[in-house]
C-alpha cells in the first residue's frame, strides 16, 4: 500500500516478472486503468521483457474493469482463473484493489476483500494487491481494515526531505515468518 507514485505498480510487475523469468512461476498482471502497452513499455525500461514472456505463455496481462473482475472471482467457472490455470500461474498482481473492493473500511469492503482473497487462495495464487493508501495521519498512514486479512502488508512511502523525495519500504506485517520490523 502507498500513495500515488510511490512504486506500487512497479513492485507488483516485478513480482510477476521475476516469478515467470527466474523461478518458473508463471503469472498474471491485472490492470484497470493503465494500458498493457504502457506497462510493457515501462517494464522494458527496467530490462523486463513482458511481451516475450507472454509469447512464451509464462505471463498474461489482463486489462479489464473492476466490476468484471469482482464477478469473475466469485464464480467457480471464472474465465480469469481458467486462464491462470491454463498457463500454470502461481503469481498474480492486481493493480488498484482499493476501488475494486470499495476501500472505505465498511463491512462491505472488508467482505469483498475476503471474497477476493478466498478466490485467489482457492487457485493457489500468491498475490500482490496494490492498495492506494490515501489517508495519512502525519507520517503514519491509517491502517486499512483489510490489513487484518492479508498475510503480508508492505507499505511504500515518498517523503519530502530538503528539496528531494526519499522513497522507503516498510514491512508492516508478515504472517508465518520472521521479519525485521520497520
């Protein structure tokens, strides 16, 4: 989670790219707002050839709407999950989850997040979900209710420091493994 421009999309794309290119774990990237062409172009700037991985059947980029994905994850015969199975996907990155699940902290948004998490777990997909954390209290972002459901919470930040911007990454929570706080 983090504010706009802190690197959530880049981190998620790299997670899927590294899985497909280095660890034999094909993956899916789900986008709602940024076109696949832009993601592919930007990734190439890092040396990540997403188009080649797609040609090899180790990666799939899906450009859809939040409503369609919401419906897909609730169905046993989901086209998206069938596509994931067809390439043997082990990883998935969904960019812009906040507006997919509601993001307002209500029981409805928490329930929607739970349905999303269950759908991904059912298919044995390790997921990175980018959540825009717009609410901040000083330097500390407000916790989102969905953080209690997630196994790991990574917070990305951009901070103004003496006419420069410093980026930071913090592991807030990582269930089932040791990690260094902060």
